[in-house]
C-alpha cells in the first residue's frame, strides 16, 4: 500500500530536479548533477536514479522547447509563400535558441542520450528540409543551399548573437544577423538566375 506515495514522491523529485536544472541553465552555469542535487536539497543518488548523466538532464530541460519548434516546423508549410515560410521557421528557431540556452547545445550535439530528443531533432530536420525544398522550387533561395547547411548556419547566428550581445538584446541581434543571411541567400539566387556579364579584358 506504500507504492502510490512513493510514486508521488518520485514524480515530485523529478519535477524538482528538472526545475533546478532549468534555473542553472538560465543562469548560464554548467549543468553538474552534484550541483543540481545540492540546490534541490536531494541526495545525489536520487538525482542519478532519475538522470544518469548531465546530458540526459539537459535534453529533458530542452524537450519543451524542441517540441514547440517541432510543432512550428510542422505547421509552417501552411504558409503558401515558400520563401516566407522558410524565413519564419528559421527566425523562430533562432529566437528560441537565443532565449533558451539548452536548445543551442542540444541541437548542435552530434549524438543524443534520449530517444525523444532524437525523434524531435529528426522532425525538425525533416521540416527544415521540406521548407527548403519548397523554397528551392520557387527559386526563393540559392540552389546550392542544402538541408545539412541549415543547422550549422543557425548555430553560427546564435553563437554570434550571444557573443555580440551578452545579456542585452540577443533576440534583436539574432534577427538582424538572420535577416542579413536571408537577404544574401536571395541575392545569390537572383545572381544565379541572371549571371552578371563581365567585360572581356582589352
């Protein structure tokens, strides 16, 4: 008859661990399980039973943000303007990463700890690829931009915005950088469609 209270205690402990980890990430502190246990006033063993590694905990913290981005990516094709749909999705992605430090780290990681993280990142890549294909078909972006380019380009913008802005207007800075990138992609596409004619040397 003690299983139900134990389950409730375990659920509360897990929620507390995730909440404390969220606080540490928002503060820009390294996510260490011992630090989480100390701040949460829990035993280290309790934290490790729920999250065997810091990576698993960080991915759990990032999951709501990844889910929101995945939903945005799945809804983006409803916009009938392919270029605008891609731009809005990339803007939402960059904004999310500069306001949630867990997202940039988890998105850029080469390997995942949790199956849910892998699933969400697959959905995001598929959504980005679909939007990019539509933009290519509409000649809204340069032809040599690939789906594999999107993640490093977005990560680069997020990194640059964080370095440039510090704790100031990171979202505004990221938007400006992304707008410059998108303008460049559009200009490059136009140049590909209408190659410049160069004068031959005399």
